[in-house]
C-alpha cells in the first residue's frame, strides 16, 4: 500500500472532474492575484497568465485524476522567487477556502493533503538553498 498521495495510483476522488479543476484554478488565481500578501509576487513574476493557468490546470489534473497532462518541474520557478513561509501559509489558506467553496469539504480535503505536501517540499527546498534548516509544517 502506497501511503503517499502524490504517488499513489488512481483518482483522488470519483466526483472530481476536469472542468471543476479548471474552475478551481481560475477562481483561485483570480483571488491570489488580488491578495495583498502574495498578489504582488505573482503579478511581478507572471508574464502570460493564460499560459500559467493552463499549466496549473494540467498540474492539478495530473495529480487528482492521473491524466498525465503535466510533466514539468514544478519546483524550479519557485526557487527564483522571494518566498517565505508566511507566503505559503496564505497560498494554502486561500486555496483551501476556494476548494471548499467549489467542491465541499470532503474533496477540498483531498486537494489539501496534496497541496500541503507540495508546499512543504517547496518550502524545504527553498530553505535548503538559503542555508536554513526547515521541517514540514503542513503535511505531518
Ligand atoms: C505564495 C506561493 C506561491 C507563489 C507566489 C507562486 C508563484 C509561481 C510563479 C510566479 C510561477 C511561474 C509562472 C510563470 O512563469 O508563468 C509558478 C509556477 C508554478 N507553481 Fe507556483 N507559486 C506558489 C506556490 C505554489 C504551490 C503551493 C504550488 C502547488 C501546490 C504551486 C504550483 C506551481 C506549478 C505547478 C507551477 C508551474 C511550474 C512549471 O512547470 O514551470 N505553486 N508559481
């Protein structure tokens, strides 16, 4: 039994659809861009929002539905950004709120198990490059 939700085979939940994932992504990034804390980071770094949203939709489709549409290196762009733990906390809070509104708490939980792990992976990798020792804060 594979207990890591990022590598376990099969869909995360039978009621999740690709159109709903696309709605989650457009709604979430619409809010993230306007957020007082993380909005400025996105708005400085993203040149082509259509491309970013398509990439992120493929990313979540691959994670939740195992469609294989994303095969990039998700960590890379984050290593160049001025990201601190507080930014990840805000990202996750906004993502959870949006996922709960669109899918309800049960499916939102499935998204959050995965989002928390990925955010921790990013946070720890960024910390390591800067010489800070960090431990998982969201996925334990
Ligand atoms: C405050 C936190 C975050 C900020 C400010 C941020 C910002 C960004 C930016 C600026 C890019 C590059 C976009 C472009 O060049 O068009 C990016 C790419 C991406 N982000 Fe984030 N991000 C954050 C957290 C996360 C988290 C928690 C996840 C996943 C759970 C995530 C998933 C991705 C993915 C999959 C990509 C595309 C990578 C690629 O294939 O190039 N991000 N992000």
